[in-house]
């Protein structure tokens, strides 16, 4: 399970990095990544707590890559 979650997290971050300005729903991302939206929401919650993504709840909400995120080498 941990390997699958790692792969899902990595794919999600890559997808969001390529589409920085757009907010995506868990359903639309899950369809693109071939996973369950519930699994993806759990991953997105972890990424939001860690400061990698921004999330907005409700109608018109979604997840997007945090504009100020920088990884240290």
C-alpha cells in the first residue's frame, strides 16, 4: 500500500506542477491518474498539511499546486 500511495503522490505533484494555475477536483484527478477519488483526497490532505498544495472546499473548489512551494536541494 505504501508504494502505491508514494506513486500516486508523485504523479499528483507532477500533474499539478504542469498545470499550476488550474484547480482540479479529486474526481477529475482520479480519472486522469487511474485511482479512486477517496484515495486521492487522502493524499491531497497530507500534501496540504505539508504545505505542498492549496485546497479549496465547496463548489468551485479543488486542489492546486502552491505557488510559493520550493524544494531545497
